């Protein structure tokens, strides 16, 4: 992996970890962040320096794509009502 790609992955991981930390107080955080509550709790109590070091040490993105191909295709093809569609998908996922 070249240095530019490594830095891009670290930057994405850093922003994602910061977002998870920000969402940690939301009761829907595990659904929104797409990670287990235990991991969110760990991130919530980490310092910014610890999050930075973690992001730098990860050699792959620390997040995964949340939706299946059909859901994503529908989202891409919809030119209106995307937020409502995603809200319904997330609500359905939280009930399962």
C-alpha cells in the first residue's frame, strides 16, 4: 500500500472514530455507527490522542458498508425522498 493510501485510510478512520465518539451519547448510537455498544463505550472514554493513535495504526478502514446492494441501489436511484427512505431502513434495522 502506498503512503497516500495509508494516510487516506488513517484520515477516514480518524473522522469515523471522532463521529462514533460524538454519537456515543445518542441512544441509537450503535445503529447509527454500525458497531457494537461495547466498542462505542470504549471509544467514548478514549482521549483524542488515543483515537488519533488508533486511527494511525489501523491498516484498513475501521468501518464497513452498512447496507446491502439492493438497498444501496434503491437509494442511488431515488432522486427524491432519500432521507425518508434511509430513515425507514434504519428503523427496520433497529427492530430486527
